[in-house]
């Protein structure tokens, strides 16, 4: 969550805080996802599928990165820069204050 504040693109499996941001254009999300409403099983691993998805995401993002800087000139219309800006915009939502406020309201039921 700290990296996103600096416009760092995210490349991760969908767990933790990033599960709330998969609809945002802030990088690449990969890996096995449980069906809606089901709880995962740590023994149900998809290592080969996840590895292939990781390499595909890495190839895609690296390609975008190198298209952004060509011969020392920045391509300001690059999707990489758009995603960096989106990271900065989205980062305001992911903070400790909001998290604790939601814990108070939805878990601890404190007004």
C-alpha cells in the first residue's frame, strides 16, 4: 500500500488490500481466484497456473515500461504513465484511517 502512494504499479496476486482494487487500472493482478463466496484452502495450490500468469503479467508490464522511455524520451501518452496516475488517484482510498473506521463500524459496531 505504501508503494502505490508513489505511483508504483502493482503486480500481485489478489489477496489482502489489493482485492478491493482489482477493478482499477493500477497494474496487473494474477493467480488463482476462488469462486465468489467461497473460502480458499491453503492446500489447493495452483503453482504452475500462477507462475504462467505471473510471467505473462511481467511480460506485459515490462513491455509497457520500455515503450514509455524510448531513447531517453518519455512517451507521455503511455499506458504505464496512465497507470501511475491511477495509482496516485486510488491511493487516497487505501489508508489506515479508512480501515480503522470500517473496523469500528462493521466489525466492532462502534458509532
